[in-house]
């Protein structure tokens, strides 16, 4: 499957979810469904924000340009998602607005394309 290189390569739902990861900053998304290689946003996945007392999150005030090159972590996440016919990301951990790690429901029969 294709690996996006910049925001101009993203599908509308991918752009929406990227903006949500950026806004979240630190935390996780739970139960992110994937259908036909796309993230399902209806219903919206559960978002859980990490809050550390006595510190500030500079990412919440950062302005993000409309078009930019994707960080490798984002490109890798969407390359994976695009390769899945049907499945679910149980948890997607986000650090500094970027995908860090995920736990997936690994469907052996027909879920992931080889």
C-alpha cells in the first residue's frame, strides 16, 4: 500500500485524525476501527488525554501549517491503516501529537492484506 509523504497525500479522514492527534498532544485513542483501508470516525474513537501536573504542553498552542511533510511515524501509521481491509486499533498511543505505538486486534482471516 502507498505510504503518504505529505499532508497533500492524505485522505480527508486521515487529515481529520491527524489534526485530532496534534490537538491531543499526549494520550491515546481507543477502539479505532478500520474499514477498507480507512479509519472510521463515526462513531468517533475514544480519546484519553494524559495530564501531568506542574508541566505545560507546548503542543496545544502550536500552529500547524495546512500543508507539510509528514513525520515518519505518521506516514507509517497511515501506510499500515491503508493495508487493512477490516480491523481495529485497540489503543493508539500519542506523544507530542505523533503516533508512538499501537495495540491492534490482529484478525488472521482476511483482515490484513499480505
